C-alpha cells in the first residue's frame, strides 16, 4: 500500500472474534469481519527498502527507473517530515535520495535530465530544511548546488532560500546580490521581490537611508515590462 490508499480485509471467524464474538461492538459469534485500513504515514520505504541496502555495485545493476522511484519515495517521505516540522529528519531522507542518485552512473541524456531535475528539487529542499534549522551556511551550500544544475523548468526557490540564509546570517549585501541575480531570471517574482524589498530596507536602516530606499522600491513597483 501507498500512503493515502485504503484497503479492506475480510477475516473469517477463526482469525477474527471466533465463537465468542465481541458483544461490546455488537459482533455476534462466528461472524465474518471486514476491516477497512487506511495507510496514513510511511516511515520508509517498504517496497524500495532493498535499494537502500544495496552496495553501489548492486544498485548499478538495477534499471534506473527503480533508482529514480526509490529516490522519489525518499523525497515524498522527506516532504511529509518537513510539513511536520521535523526538518532534521527531512534532511536525512533528502540526503539519502541524493546519495543513491549520485552514485548511479548514467550515459543516456534523458535519464541524466530526469536525475538532475530531481536532484535540483532535493537540493533546495535540503536548503530550506537547513534554513529552518538555522544552519545558514549549509542552506547556502545546498542552494548553490541546486543552481549548479541546468534545469529548463527551474524556479525561484534556490535564490529565495539562499537570500534568506544570507539575510538571517547578517550578510545583507550577499542577500541583495543573489536576489538581483534571481530577479534577472524570474522578473517580478512576488516572493523574490518581497524579500528584495526587505533586504533593501534592512540595508537602509543599517546605513540610515530609509527615504532613498523607499523611493527605489516605489520606482520598481511601477516599472513596466
């Protein structure tokens, strides 16, 4: 079963409540019982467990689709931990996914593209997890790694994560630089623009130039494409 799936089990009396039944629940003697089970959460990895236990040489003998499936499974489990604010647990699962993808040697360009797309997502997920853990240098490093991949359908998140890490680490100018790079790629992206304005105001307070910066922000808001 996968998380979210529902299954029904029909149990014969001898493996259910037998000759006695279960009066508190109005189950008579010798009754067949139907149990409905929903899988709410998976700690790992059930059907893919063997892949994680294999050596690098053994993994290389597997078809890449199985390696990719296992990495996706880890990413999904990591996402569930992230949503529960278990950021360290999420990092560990994302990192396992990265390890099995990077240890697999590929030649086919389509497979390489699929691998790199997943690695891209995993790396900025690791970055955001480190950001929540206040491990700002690790967040920057993971975001930089994400940006090292040439992904056609990339998004703003590595820039956003890295800039936030710089900002929280007191490196306001570094945050400004990376946001300016991001905004050249994702012009007028709301999340990057909001953070950029926050960075400019932080710099203004540091330099006591708030009025000048507010004019810059206003000018940017009314730019046309």
